[in-house]
C-alpha cells in the first residue's frame, strides 16, 4: 500500500480525518490491501462521499451499510 502513487498525501489526508474524529477506525480487510473498511462518525452517507472526494486517492468505491449512531439507525 505504501508503495502506491500518492501515498504520502493520502496518508496525511487520512491522518487529518482521524484527528478530526471523522474516521473512527479504518484499515485493510483483505490480504492484498485491495479492500479497506472505514468506520466514520457522521450523520449522512452524503457527508462520507463529500469528505472522501478530497482524498488524493480518488478511486473510492463507497458501499454503505446502515450505521448505528446514538441508538438510531441511519
């Protein structure tokens, strides 16, 4: 993963999302790093797509699952 193009700016971008408490947990979920999972703290799926659109790695393919937040499913 670290050998891919634009790794340093991507890592800095993700570190910023973590420091803002937007990304709560994230990392690869496949042995070859081809798939990742992010757990984020936000009210709407649109916010996830908007925030990730600024990532230097712009090839995000988001798939959302219903998320529990403060006892409510969004």
